[in-house]
C-alpha cells in the first residue's frame, strides 16, 4: 500500500532518518517537524514568492539530459532486436 500524499511520504522519510531505537528523540523530532504541501498560512502567505532563473535553467538542462538518456536505452534495445 503506497502513501497517500506528499506529507505522509515526507514523514516516512524523516522516520527513516532518525535513529529508531531512541523513542524520546524520535517523538521530539516528529513534534518539531513542520511540513507544508502548498503555501502555508501566516506568516508565510504574505512573503513574496521568488523564482530563481539560474536554478530553473540548471534544472531544465538536467531534466533534458536525463530525458535523452532515458530515450536512448530503449532505442538501442530495439535496434538490437531488429
């Protein structure tokens, strides 16, 4: 059974990162955890959201490279089958 939403998935990641034998630390860490799926309420809803063009450029280039790699492998497999 998969996790239903992003917040439960994030909580599962945090649970895996915390030492599992220290219950006191585990409970305290989960109590301090703040995870938001969208823009949270006050005070963060009034802060201007920013876009970093250099980061977008880098991520789009990285995604394009990964996409090309992903398309090459089936192409080679198809050529070998012919």
